[in-house]
């Protein structure tokens, strides 16, 4: 049985995405129902972590302090409704870097597994882009696509990893995870 862990992408899954990047806390706005969905996972004993590409740092659009302020806003918003993200793993590198952490490479997922000392086999990895799903699938996770953010475009383009499950949004994915957990 997979560990009670769920790995989420950030932009387009938890909060509204922007082609111009989320560059400050004022631009970070949660998607309807996403924070409540995370809180429901927590209430059922799931650990929730985020794995997010943040190339805006590498591009000089915002710095680490600003990224931390954005994440602080997300943590506080979750805390007010009884939710918690245990850890945020991020890749600050620009798209053209040769790093191992930028999705679709599985480096962040390997780090999550090592840091939490949890095998990722079957762990839900929820994202809105192909690279989120690919990174999770390579790490042994169960890829789950949400149709928020870039999800509709990702679904239309196809080539999803084998076994990808598709949901309208994070709340629907969480319903599935919790129902499966009771089975």
C-alpha cells in the first residue's frame, strides 16, 4: 500500500497560474476549493508536499525572499482552515539549465523520497502539465491530471503517462484519493 503522502504541483493546481509567473504574494490566489481539499487530506492522515518548478527565480523575475513570502501566504491561508503543507520542494533553475531537479526530470521527487524516507510507489502526484505527470511517473507515483491551470491543454495534447487519472480539479482528485484509501 502506498504511503499516505500526496505530492502536488503548485501553480495551476493549488493556485491560479499566470503566463507572467506568480511574482509576489499579491499575485498568489488559491483556486476555489483547493485549500479545503488539502485540509481534507490532512484530516485523513495524509502528508502533503509540493514539488514546483520556479524558474522565475533563475530568470531574475523574483528572488528567494519573494518566493518565501509567496509560500508564507500559502501556508497561512491553509493554516486558517486547518490545512498544512509539510514541505515545499522547488527548482529555482531556468528552463535551459542542465539541473536534475526541474520537472520533467524526477530529481525533486527523489529528494522528497529521501527527505521523508518514503518510497513513492503509487503515491498520488497531482499536476496540470505534462512535465508534472512525467516526473511523478518516472519516480513511481500515480500520475493525476487536474483540468485547472494548463490541464485542459495538457489533456488535449495527449501523450499522458500510462495510468494517468484525470479530474476536474484538486477537490475531485482528493475525493478519489480518500475513497480509494477507504477501499
